[in-house]
C-alpha cells in the first residue's frame, strides 16, 4: 500500500526508487515525532540495511525542495522534519528531552487574528513554537542533569500559519 508521502512524490514527478519508498514510508507512518535525519536513517535502515545516510540526506533535501517535507528548528542544533500537509497545528517543545508535542487551539488563533487586526493587518499565516519544561509534582526534584542543562534559545522569527 502506497503511503501519503509516496503518493505526493509521484504526483510531483519524483522517481520512486525502493530506498526512497522506504524513506517515504518511514516519514508517513512513523515520523509523528519530527525526527532528524539521523533518526530517519536509523528507522529506514531497520527496514532496508542498504540505505546510506547520504541517501537519507539527499531524499530529505529533495522532499523539502518539492514542498513535501518541512524543516523545523526546535533548538538543539539539528533540523527536524514533518510533512507539509499536516493540518494547522503548533508545537510545544520540552527543553529537557527535545520531545515535540503538537497542538491546535482556536482560542490562541483568534487572539493572534485580533492582534493583527488591531495593528492594521489581516493574519494570513502564523507559526507558534512554545518551549517549556514538564512540571514536576510538589517535592519531586529534577534530576541533576536536567537542572544544569541550558535551554535552547530559539531565534525570533516572523509567524506563519
């Protein structure tokens, strides 16, 4: 059965080699956690040991150029990826683990639209990335490694939907 990303690749005229199909399947079926290239490589080679890291890098770059994948920078010095046609959502990034939580909230979208309107704009797009740390129950201490870990500092950027 063809994955959603495989179908998009074919629609955009990409030649689908066996290795590209494997990478596309991994991205469609297993990549809900916004993996980086190294994680994609690990997952793809579990299915086909002949796939090289260079093939994964080239495929990801090609899928990004064709508008099938979107690169995200959530801090931590590595690009992570998600399908572009993934529905409207925003991200909350756990600064201790790097875990990405997707969420959608109409109330904050309404607030952003109101701000844009008050400033004389029509909001056409936004991007919201929240960085946080999971709360611990009262009295529970954070492990020492988490206490000393520096939080990634995201670069300010324009918002887009």
